[in-house]
């Protein structure tokens, strides 16, 4: 994860820890500088931990978004299939009713003409 931010962060915790200062006659107190750098290192480590946690959370959320989008696509597909099946079923029923009606006309029409022929 550190590599991802190398071009944006100037120092990593280890860089700060290993930093050596030149000592001047009127220089800073080494203990104060060391304590200050230790505090900075702690902050950096916390910062990087927060960034790592946020990156993990982001990846989890992106995965969840992709899964939800796939579920949405599947639901839309299911609705289309159900809608088409219903329409085809209605058309099939209408076709069956027409055919039945034609058969009835043929059958009953034949009976009527047969009845007339017998009389």
C-alpha cells in the first residue's frame, strides 16, 4: 500500500527514523529532536493505517457495487423474460381460442349441414 502513495508522500516512517542531523555548536537538543521525530513517526504510521483501512473499505464497497449492479441486471432480465413469457402465453391462449372457434364452426357447421341432408 505504501508504494501507491510514494509519489505523494515525501517521507515514510522509516525515512524519518533514520534521518541524521548535523550537529552545530548552537544546535538543537538531540533528545527534543528525537522525541519530536518519534511523534511524527507515530502520526505517519497512524495516517498510513487510516489510508490502508479506507482503501480496503473502498475496495469492499466497489465489490458490493459491482455485485448490486449484476443483481440489478439479472432482475431486469428476469422481468423481461417473465414479461415476454406472459405475452407469449396470452398470445398462445388467444391462438388456441381462435383455433377452437374455427374447429367448432367446422364441426357444428358440418352437423348442421348433415342434419339438413338427412331431412
